[in-house]
């Protein structure tokens, strides 16, 4: 994208420069013709002497040619100055047009981001409605469980009224079936509402199914206990009859022993059934406890999801080296700065940015503001002279970041890799502050063509980034990691 823009800009400048050159050339030719046609100054008659006329004419010829050459050189100088001024003006207009287009594109990206935030807000509202529906379903389920408990109480009362047991059992079975049907319908509605939480929904359904099965097992165990009690009563009656008959028939003593053994077996079976019933009840209680824990975990996960979806405020400080060693690559420095600012504008339009230029001839601080046209053009007319001072720029960054409040803070340094300073104490203090507050200082190294500068991590800028848990990138790799630079991970 940037290559196509620069190519189109160069073609426009070439066309405008060609038109300007043609206009200047035609104007130059017209002035030369006017100089040629202009008559020479006449020689006064009082100074003409007949004896020396030929000599004076010969001497005046070189003087007129010299004056013409001087006038021609002055015209050429004026035309060249005019050409330079027109070229500078055209390049400035072209650059301003390009900046205006880029800002319009960035504003469009910010508008799209706001629309995405509205969609996220609507999703949160739908999740709140889902939670409300889930709460009403839980209340319905609680009512059904109470109805099931009442049914079990009525079943225990049936033991006292044996004659009405049949009719009441049919009625209670009907109520139990209706309760189970209502419970199944509630589970179906709950399953439809929990589309986004399949795992939790499956676990809850499994727990409810297990609870229903345990309730059925408890009912079956109660019926078995009643059957055993009846068998025991019958066995007792038979034993009484046997003891009465023993007086008359001593031969039936063996039968009595068998009945007693059967009675003992029935008692043991009754104890086993009671233990199974207690185990089923404790298992049901455990399932209810697990269900409550799963619901708490689900609420906690939803809270963490809402917290993670909140927008994050950012504070970015950009330190730009404007020393004399970067005079060869000042265009690349400005382009790198523009890339960082535009990417930050598109990524987080409400981020606050501060810019620090450092060098012995010019040290300027652009205080924290939301990105604007002034932020984008801050380095347009900068010059290069003197030496850089990283103690000054990181000290100013320390002051700015200490006053600002933001979720994420980051420092981005742009330079040639060398990091000179005037005060070692100030530099160490600033680096210690950044490291203690977990504020990374990333480096973008633009080599200036000299052999003693390097794009690796062994330069002084690289050591600063290493001490603050930052990264060091070259001019060929920094664009791919801008997301980490401007926002942090």
C-alpha cells in the first residue's frame, strides 16, 4: 500500500516538475531574446575622435559581451531559485494530500471498531436475558423437586394404611409421572437456552437424569422393604402356627427350623436394603452438591468472560532519536514513526500518545493526547544535529508514565542502535522504574549505514529493551510485531 502511494506521488511530482521545467525554460528563452534585442548604449559624440575610432570600437566589444554574460548568469540563477521554490511547494501539497487520505482511512477504521463494540454490548444483553431465563428454570426445577419429596412422604404414609395403599399408590404414581413429565419439559427448555454452554448443560442434564434414576431406585427399595416386611410377618405367623402344632405334632420340628432360618435371611435382606437406601440418599445429596458447584463455576466463568471483554486503556510513549548520526536515514525514521502512530490509531483510537524527540540541538516533548493530525505531523519539519540523550528521553517518559493512569503502558524507542547519554544515574533510574512497574521499552533499530552500528540485541538500545522485558526489532521486522509494541501482550 505504501509503495503504491509513494509511486503515485513520485509520478505526480515528476509530471508537475516537468511542467514547471518547461515553463521555466520558455521564460528563460524569452528573457534571452529580450537581452539580445536590447540596443547598446550609444557612445557620446564628444568623446569620439577620428584618429582613435577603430581602437575604441575594438575595446568596447569585449565589455558588451561580458555584461551580456553577467545578465545571462543572473537570469539563470533567478530561474533556478524559482524552480526550487515551486518544487518544494508541490512536494508539501502532495504530502498533505496523502496525510489527509490516511487520516480519513484511519477514521473509517475507528468507526468500524465502534460498531463492533455495539455488537459486543448487544451480545452481553442477550447473555443477561439467558441468565434470567435460566434462573426461572431453576425455580421451576426446585418446585418439582419439592413435589417429588412430598410424593415420597405420601409413599411412606401408605405403609400405615395398608387397605388404601393400592388407590393411593396409583394416585401418587400418576402425580410422579406428571412431575417427571414437567421436569423433562423444563430440562428441554433449559437445553434450548444453553446453546453457548454445551459442556455445562450436558453435565447438568446428566446430574438431573442421575437424580431421577436415584429417586426411582429409592422407590423400588422402599417397595422391596415393604415386601420383605410382609414376608417376615407371614413367616412369624407361620412360626406361631408351627409352635402350636408342635405340641401335637413333634415331627414338624424340622419345618420350624427352616422357617426360623428363612426369617433370619429375610431380616438380613432387610438390613441390606436399608443400607442400599441410605447409600442412594447420600449419593443423591452428593449429586445435588456437585450441581451447585457446577452452577457456581459457570457464574464465575461468565464473570471472567465479561471482565476480559471490557476495553483496555493504553498509554504509549514514543522516543525518537533526532541526532546528527541519523541525517542519512531521517526519511526512514519519519516513516517508522508514522507506521507506529497509524497502527495505534487503527488498533485503539482512544489511546493516549506522548512523543519525545531528543538530540543536543533539539529536545521536544509532545504531551499525552489522543492521536490527531498534529501527532501524525509532529516530525515533519524536524532537523538532525548533535548527539542523542537516552537519559533525557527515558527520564521524560518516566515522568509522563508516573502521572498517567492506564491499563497498559509501553515505551517505543526509534533510533540507530547506539544510545548515548549525559547522565548514567538518570538512565539507570528510568530503566529501573520501567522494569519495576513492568513497562516494556521496545526498540526499533534503523541503521545509518556506518559499520559500527548494528541491528542486533548487543547494542545499547537492545540492552535497555532486554532489562525492561522489551523486544528489539530492525526496520525489516518491526511492522509484523506492532501489535505487541503498541499494546503489549
